[in-house]
């Protein structure tokens, strides 16, 4: 590891020509804006959102203005060409003309009619616009949403909204964050009306106080995430983590080791090490990585060399497999200031020993040095399987970085999920892909963070794998669908199947206590162990050598009923490597015990 870090530090000061070739860096070009159909308008733009608004299979774009007169545009995409439909929605224009600064517009199908509606937070209020054949109609009051601040005024207003089917009734609910308000607004979606249930679910008075605008830097950026893999959505508000315990939220940050610094502009959750749980990345106020180890967190910033990334004026972070090699990379936008360098593209690089490092290759990937910009969104605008980047800019109008891919092309596969019993827009689905000896995982969501919504399509790079073994979808209601024999290098529309055990109620707990054979087996460098619990309780998963000595404890915790998965890297409890050989793994829960054998080949 010391040698590896020296190499990365050396890269910061030396030419990277050979390194760039060795990493096979994806190359980006600025797409011809005349061909795209989006006019160049220099305007005070901060942020953008991307989603397939009309569900025609092509990702659309909302180019967000900051302050002043109406200026945002809604562009529909067909075959890689965009058309401005903003003028069709006078009620949306009227809200913007009031001089409101837009926070994070979020596109989500709240009424389950098959198209995506718009939830818009501004300085003074939040608004819900129903999509009626691509015309956005203001239904805020009709749906019972608060039309203005409850008893106070904030310069910064409604920072974010985050959507998910919290109560598993088949429609998406929403949490709204309001600057300088210690309570979140939690709207339960009853389809005909939204009802604020923040108090009954434990989200009243849970946020810190601060000067007007300050709290937004601490807890104003929200994301839903199932960090403990128990099948229900947990809530992350900046440096605070709220675990969902049977429908009630408990703040557990310190107890699970989740301790990033308080300044929290931009962050993201994703499984960077493909071990089956969601890890946390934070930018601005210090770049940090918190590795998720079975529901507890360890600061791995130095381990993945993220501590070397110290560039100031970071303006957004987005994730995706930009080189299609099978692991997730990070795009970090740099907002000028005293750091006019190119945006950063942090490639997820795995060496021959399995060591992961994030390497900034933005200068060699074609990233530009241009004026003021704030916010970016990830999409595959031309549906060629390579993730592109859309960036609004005050000085430049906007940039569409068209991804040309690495010199050696990799394979890929993508999914557009449609719920049936689950919400039509099935946010909170967990998609796991098995291919090329890897397991990859994606958790579907709407808004990423402040002023950003990436296209909610599920995209996986496959590297040189020429097929997939399977894709497993855990839908929001808990039912599981397994698909095989899918064609690679194309997107698939996946409709929630009626034969997956979907019912009008959440899926029931497994009827049996089971322990699956590990996979792969034999294994090197890691293996996966799956098991099911028919009831919640204390769980112990241990590894023994052939002499009967316990060498590792993989799980020792209270776990919910359901399916669970654990990765083991062949190390003991001191994180020291074990020798090759035959090992037994034993699962105990209550009075039940199951044991299986596995072969480790170092």
C-alpha cells in the first residue's frame, strides 16, 4: 500500500501519458449543441435534473435556473435530439417568474399514471406539478402540500426532496427538507392527498439549529439508502444517519461509526468495492470514504487514496461506471474560484492485488476548463451504453460531455424498471447483477443531492464478460424477481412480474431458516454467503478451520427477517490473511444451526 500511494502521489506531479494508457481512460468530447437541439443561452444556471419524463425510453433534461425571471427549460429527448416544451406549461413559468430560486427539481411518478411529474422546491415554497401529456399543472394545494413556509422565512428555503415508497403501499412518499427548520416534512402519499407524518415516524425536531442557510450545509442534502440491507429504506441527512426500525426512524450515526465532518454539500452512496452493501462518499470540507462493513462504517479515505484528492470548490459529485469495466467511478465538478482546473474523473482502479484506488484522470479524459458551473447530471442521452455528463454553465450555457469510451471497448447492460404492485416508478429497488465473476449492486432513487437528479435507469458495465449469469431485482414491496439469458449491450424494460410473490401487502418473511452454498466456490479473493431468517433475532455467522478453531466472525448482530448476504475476503478477525484450505462456515440463530464447507485458494 505505501508503494501504491507513492505511485499515485507521483502521478500528481508527473506526466501521465503512460499511466493514462495503462488505465484505459474513457474519452469525452463536447457534443455539437446544434445537433442536440438545445440552444446556447448564457444564464445563471445552477443544477439540472434528468429523467425519462414521458417514459418513451429516452432520458430527458431539465436545465435549472438560479434566480430572477423564468429561465428553466424542460427538454424532451427522442433519438438523441432534444425539444424544448417549457412554453406548454404556463403554471410552471408563473412560479419561476415570481423570482424564486430553484432548489432541486425532482421528476417522479407520484400518481402512478406512467409518466413522471415534477416536484419543485424554491426559496419560498414547494410545488407539485402533475404531468398531463407533457404539460405541467400545479396541484400543490389540491394534494394537501404546504404552499409556504410554516411560520418563518428563510433565504434558502426548501433545499431538497427525496422520494421512496416508505410505507410499502404501492406509491411514492416524500421527505422535504427546509432550511433553518429542525423538523423534516414527511408527506405520506395517499394518492388523493399527501399527509405530513413526520411526528409519528420520529422526524420532528431531529436536525441541528443554525444560522439561516448554514443548516443546509450540514443536513440539507438527503438521500434514501438501505445501509443495513434489511429491506427497508433508511434516511441519510448530511452527516446524520437515521435507521428505519419498523417504520420509526432512530438516529444511529455515532453508534454505527458514521462520522463524516459536518460540512456536507455533496455526497453519494454506492457500492464501490462490490461487496454487497452501500458505502458513503463525501466531497467538500474534506474528501472522505466510509466503507460499509455489514451495517457499520470504517473511514477508508486513505485506503482508497481519496485523501489525496484535496481540490477546493467542488460543486457536485455523480457516480457511474464511465468505462464499463464493472466498478463504479466518480465525477466531481469543479466550480472555478481559485481552482480553475478541469473537472475530476475519479476512476475506480483495482490493482492485481485487489487494492482499490480512486485516480483522477479528468485532464486526460477531455474535461474542459470553463467558467462558472454548479451541478451536473449523468445520463446516456444517445442510449449507446456509455454514460454521458450534462453540465449547465452560467458562462457557457451548458456542456454535454459525450462519452466515447475507453480505447478497448467494454460490454454493458441496462434496465428501465416498471412497477406493477410496487409503485410504477419503483424507487428503492435493489438490483444485483452477477457476471464475469463479479457481483454488482444498484439502489434506485430520484434526487442524488442538491440540484442533481441522475437518470434513474439502472446501468452496469460488464468489462470483457460476454454474458450475464443473472440479475436479481428486489422490488420495493420486498418481492424478488430473477432474470437470466438477457442480451448484453442493450437496455431492457423490466416489468415487475406477477409470479414473484407480489401481493397487496408487503412480502412475508421466509418460511425457512436456510444457509446457501457460498459462491464462487472455490474462491479467491472473496466469496459471498447468503442466508434467510424466518424471524428477527440474534444471528451469529462464524468461520472455522479444519482443526475446529474459530478464525473469523462475519456476523454477530440482531437482524431482521428476510434474505441476507455477507462477503468474506479470506482474512481472520485481525484482518490477517488465512492460508489456503478447507473451511467451515456456521450460521446460528436462536436454537437453529446450519453448517457448510468452502474451499479457499490463495
